[in-house]
C-alpha cells in the first residue's frame, strides 16, 4: 500500500510539473505574440520581428492576420 501511495504522489507531481512547463511555454509564446503585434502596429517589418522573436516569418504574418493587422511585404 505504501508503494502505491508513493507512486500516486510521484505521478501527481509529474503531472503538476508538466502543467507548469506547458504553462511557461504557452506564456512565452503569448508574450512573443503580444510583442510582435505591438511592433507590427508600430510599422516594424515582419522579418525583423521573426528574427528577434525566434519564430518563422509565416507565424508573425499569421498572428497579424488573426489580429487584422495589415502586413506589408
């Protein structure tokens, strides 16, 4: 019985750690998106944003389309 309780505790801790890491990754991505959209509104080119945010240019353009910001190529 003791082993089963320890296994459940370990599994629960692993699940919490996974959720924490996933949240961090999603938070970083959301932060990059917010930064990119602000820079696009200020007239910064998508290729410059992509390099600084370490994401593909297509991703920046997709974010702009989702937010209805016009991107000049």
